[in-house]
């Protein structure tokens, strides 16, 4: 790992840019917005179901828009696109701060989910995946560490702001921080990166061509060509599994904890294990991607999640919470690296923004559907063991759908050539 980090020294400002965007994406993440849920429900006299419905509608809309807008990172100068994304998130914060009624929450949430949770992470991973060709997996893992860093810092900031300024004042401050502090910092890091001597090997120096860890060149596929490629559909369920499962299980963590006999205080303690596993797996998975290649790691990274579901369903006692969340955090952290590293290895970098936007949009849509689907199972009387078996069956199916390594790493499968 030390060697990989030394090779990335020439990209230090670009990695700082990506890390900062990943950190700031927390402004649109569920864990951050949900902290204001009680205040918002009280202010607009919303039930839990009504509040959840408005939030799900906004999340679905953001998932569809990411697919369309995500290609902008391929077509516009990076500083311009970044400015638009940050301004959109700030506008969402302002819309929430001035919301006169419940329906106003939908466009506010839409902007926060689209520009924060969606496009900020999209820009971070696409930029690093395209421009860093040496130790790409380590680079993406380092950038994605911004997400758990945000999980550690931003909730405390939200609680402090609400205590001092109320929920409306808090969102005014968040909007100001995004525009006055965060955006200039991002643009400064991009300018500093440009002024550095060019690294020895860059995607630009190769004419925009990506390569695998073994050095084999990867043709640049268009989004239309990817949509005709059966590999894309066979690997998507495996990539969507961690965000889908974690969203569903965390959203319904109270009834699950009650059924397992875990106190909420104990569950909150066990989340420390999840966070640690998340960070450690992010750090280590980058090195594994650089050594093995993302396609090989894709076939292995869901095994901890599969084990976690079986622990959740059938292991009694408080220790099960620690083990279940630790194993789940391992797969979640690895997924953060894989989502950034796999697409350049399979489809090149020229149209990477458009391709990642499709995958990211599918991920957002799956996380919008997850709480509803699992809620239906719980309401139907399915217990935690039955729920864990159903979810484990999905994970196992996702693993079995992944093509063989030979088929997955073929440069032009089925005779299709990118444009």
C-alpha cells in the first residue's frame, strides 16, 4: 500500500478534491437528512408514512435525473460541472430552509439527493477513475474514505446547528458553507492539480485510454454499446446488493432489533464496528483491486454480506449484532471501491461519466425501493429469519449471475465494438 500511495503523490490535489466531494455528499445522504426528520414532521404535521413518501418520491426522481445529468461530467469542463453540482446542493438547502409547506419538501429533497448524494459522489469517483491510471483502486479507495469521514463528522454538526439555530437556520448555514467554503476549496484543489508536473502515466497521456492492472488496453465503450452488453446486466445485481440491503436493513433497524432482543443502545454501539469495518475495507480493497483487478474482486466481495445475513437470521445473542454489522461493513466498504474501479477496467474512460451515471442511477432507484419491499415483508408477518433467507437468496443469485473471469474481462464480448 505504501508503494501505491507514493505512486499517487502526483495526484494528491486531485485526490483531495475527490475526498472533499465524497465528504460533502453527506449533505444529501439519508443519515444526515433524517436527523432533521422529527423537526420536519412536527413543523408540517406529517406522519411517518407521509414523510417517508415525500422522501421516497424525491429519491426516485433524483435517481432518474442522475442517469441523464451524469454524462455532463464527460461533456463539460470539470470546474464548471462541479460548480453546478455544488450550487444545486446549496439551492436544495435554501429550499428546505424556506419551505412554506409539506409539498415544498419534495423539490428540496430532490436537489439535495441529486446534487449531494448523487452527483457529488459521481463526480469524485468518475474524475479519479478517468484521470488516475496508476494504482487506480487505491486512489478510488482513498477518495471514497470521504464518505465515512462525513458519517463521523456531519451528524454532530447537524445536531449542534439545530440546537443553536433551529432546523431552518441550520439549512441556511449549510447552504452558505457549500457556496462560500466548500466550492472555493474544490476549485482551488483542481487548480493546484493542474499546476503540478504531469505524472509519468496518465489517462490523458494515453489518449484517454484506460488499462487493466495487467496493462492490457481497454477500448472506450459508448453508453449505447454498454446497454447492449449482457455483462452489464449480469454484474449489476451484485453491485447493487450492498446499498440495497443496507438501506433496507437500516431503515427497519428498530423492528429488527426488537425481534432479535437487541436494545437500541446496543445497536448504536455495534455501529462502531460497522464504521470501522467500512473504513478498513475501503483502505484495503483499493490495494486488492490494483493487484487482482476489479472483476476478480467482484466475485468475492459479497461473501461477507452473505455471511452477515445468515448471522442476522440465525445467530442468537447480543454478539450477533457486532458480527452482523462488521461483516456487512466489510462488503459495503469494498463496494465503494468497486463501483469506481470496475467500469474503467471494463469499458474505458472516455464515456465513463455516462456509464457510471447509469449504474449510480440504478443504485439510487434500488435504495428508494428497498425500504418499501422489506416493509411489505415485515408487515406480512415474515420474521427476521425468513427475511434474512430471502435477502441472502438475492445475494447468492447476484454472485451466481456474475460471468466467468474470462468472459468478464473480454475486451469486445459478443463481437460488439464501442464507438
